[in-house]
């Protein structure tokens, strides 16, 4: 009986390749979309910081 259970588990693990590949590809797609969203947001924040710094520094040379 135990041998039959182990044989069933072994067969199930061998036949699980198709759905596993699909699940991994979906997870990879979610991770890629998340990373892109983070990078886009990070770029926008950095752009605002550099623009604010540039505006603050551009006014310093006008007091001659």
C-alpha cells in the first residue's frame, strides 16, 4: 500500500511539468511588471529631486 502511494506521487511529480512552467512564467511576468513599475516611479522621483536642486542652485549665482 505504501509503495503504491509513493508510485502515485512519483507519477504525479513527473506529469506536473506543463502547469508548473505556466505558473513560473506567470510569476515571472508579475515580477517583471512590478520591477518596471518601481523603476518608473523611482525615475520620476529622481527627476523631481534633480529639478528642485537645479532650480535652487540656479538662483544662487544671481546675487552679484
